[in-house]
């Protein structure tokens, strides 16, 4: 969507704060021995208390309130009976709606004991996201997003998951501009405009460039021996620095 009024912006900021605080509280609640379904139930209750609903559950009948991906699973992980173990790499992705407005965010982190390799991957992915965001404003080509992600991944010694894209958001989960590639596409002549609401969500890996869909029809994984991390914010494009909506 494109923000047209101050009311639009206030509603987007509200759902953005809800999404961000839900991720933060879920992260604080993670314990070794709990299942991903138990963690998801916490997320669902947090959304309910704040008057929000899970957008993927509402729109796509996703079998969970949030996406919880563990280790080789990197996106769209279905909450279930999987027990969280020491050292697990976890991604929590929350996309929620309130009053007809949608925000989307994700966060990758590790359960102690910490591994330097995992810590570095998560940190570099977050830093890549923030470098992209700080470079975006009215008039910039959409393809600049993929160019920066590709460059920063290479600087860190990582690969880009090419099939997992950023996208427009705001009134529904996926809007124009759809499929904002995380690699440079010189043929993409679309331009970011003031008020446009998009996600920025790089997925960086230690080797894989593609993911595979599991039998559940949702969970996307990378091969054995590979790790991947994602960080995501929902932002509003302006004529200066973007407004980051998904901050608590």
C-alpha cells in the first residue's frame, strides 16, 4: 500500500509495534524443553490481548499464529511437537493484522550455548537488513535492494537465498511491489515512491542459495550442514530515511 493519510500511518505504527513486541516477548519466553507449539501459543495470546490477529492464519489458513523455524528450517516453519534444544538456531516471523492494517517482521537468534558461527551469521544478516533500509528513499530503484543484499552477503562470506523475497505490505500480506528479489536484477525498473510500505528481509546462508519445501506444504529448509538466518522489518518509504514500523 501507499500511505495516504496520517491515520494510515498511525494504524501502521500500531500494528508494527504489536508485531515487534510479540517477537520480543516470544524470544524472552523461549526455554529449552518447550515445543514450538507452546511458543506459538504464547505468540497467539499476545496478539489476541492487543486486538490483533495472525494474518497468515486468517488469509492462508496457516497452521499456527506465527512461523517458527528451527535449524535447517529457515522460513514458514509450522509450530508443532518439535522440542527446542540447547544451541538451536530459531527464527520467529510474525505477520499480524489490526483494523485492516498489516505489518510483518522476523528475527533469527540462537538458544545458548552460543556458537560464534551462528552469532556472526545472525548479526551479519541483521546488519545487511539495516544497510538496505538506510539506503532506501523516494526515487531509488527497487533493484537496489537486491544489489545491496548481494554485496553485503559476499562481504561476509555468505550466500543469498535467492527464492525468498521482500514484498509490499500494509493492507494485506503481499502487495505491490511483489517479489522484491534479494539479488540484483537490472531488468527491474520499478521505483520506490514516497509512502510505499514494504518489507526488507534478507535471508543469508553459509552455502545454500535455494530452499526446499517439506511435506507439510509450508516449511522451507536448507540442506544438511548449512545454516541460514533472516531478519525483517516493515518500513515506509519517505523522501529521507524510511520509517521503520516494526519496533517496540
